[in-house]
């Protein structure tokens, strides 16, 4: 199994900051205004640093009606022009997983700046055609960014018993926390296309049902943040198995 590029990707202080943001994040679709100048430069800085092979993030502006579709139930995102474009080069192995990792780390950085965010996979292509892409690149998703004009609202999630194989209450605390953290990860259409299992000091993340590489990269970032400051190693898996985390477990 290959070593995962997520090992050492984030500094300890950044991991703690992003973990705290997990519980504050929800999708925001109504904004009062875009990020102020200070927040925007912090976002540019985060976008420049959060890169993995085949992925880059650009902070841009576009009129919401040009970029977002009006969707049933949720309507159209409104009130901010600022967005991040998540650009992927599919010729790089695992680029969509890397995009999920980088994009969600960026989202959690934005949340820790007090901003609201929303991942958007169903954006209008015409809204991003001003971006300069290199050969082989595409915009995989965009992320709306701005000051929230709505209350925090946690979306429903599957219970742990539905996303875990076996009883997570019998797992060591770090594995239980990591599973809880995956549970609150965002996913397209809130599908939560993942399954977790624990055996031999190792927590495994698997794909379950219809889900994109981005959804699974997001889940993997959450899983790694949920381990907290316990030393651990992440390894890529094969087939349905996306990755696993092996952590020192003195309670066994
Ligand atoms: C890859 C991805 C694509 C998404 N695409 C859209 C979208 O096109 N439009 C939208 O309104 N929300 C979109 N979402 C937001 C999800 O609907 C939302 O994350 C999910 O319902 C869970 O709600 P929460 O983010 O409030 O926890 C997307 C989320 C992800 C992760």
C-alpha cells in the first residue's frame, strides 16, 4: 500500500484549527456580503498553500446568477460574488481525492475566519470560462465564500451504525472520534457515500454507493482530523478501500 500524501500535509496548529471548524461548518447559501479585504487575503494565502498533486485553488469573483443554478429545495446561492475554483488535472493519479482534501481544508480555513461556505458541483460552466486553465485541467467544483446571512443549520446525517461496520462504541476513542468526524463531512446531495471499519489498530475508509473522488477526499481529511493529536500514519488502499489510518493505541 502506498504512503498517503496527507501524512504531514497540515501542521499541528492547523489541524487543531480545522478540527474546531468541523463543528461550525454547514452549507451557507445566503450571504450578506463577500469576505472583507483581510479575509480575502487570508483566503488567497490558504489557497496558495493548500495544494497537492494535480490540484490548485483560485479565489475569484463572479455574479452569483452567472455562476450558480437555482436548485429545487435550496434555491440559488446569493449575496456574494467571491468563490474559490477547485481546479483538477485528471492526468495525475488520485487528483479528485486530492481535490477533496485540499478543497475541504480550504473550506475549514474559511470557516475558522468566520466565513460561510458552500461546495457547489452543479455550477454553470459559462460562469468559470474566464479562468485560465492549463491543458488537461478542469474546474471540478466551486466553493461560495462570504458573510453568512443565515443561522447555523446542521443537516441530517446517517447514524454511526449505518456508516460503520461493527460497533464503533467498542473501538478505541481515536477511531470513534475519527468516524464521528467523517459523519459530519459534507458530500454532494448529502449522500455520505462512505463506510468505516476498525480492525488491527487500523481504521479503514471505504467507498459505499454512489460518490465522487471529491466526496471521499473530503471524508478522508475529516477522518484524519478526527484522530486529533494522536500519532498516526495514513496509507492509500486499493479498490473500494480508499485509505486506512494506523494509530498508536495503548488502550488495547
Ligand atoms: C462535492 C460537493 C458538491 C456539492 N454540490 C452542491 C451544489 O451543486 N449545490 C448545492 O446547493 N450544494 C452542494 N453541495 C452541498 C451539499 O448539498 C451539502 O454539503 C450536504 O447537503 C450536507 O449539508 P451540510 O454541508 O450543511 O453539512 C455539495 C457538496 C459537495 C461536498
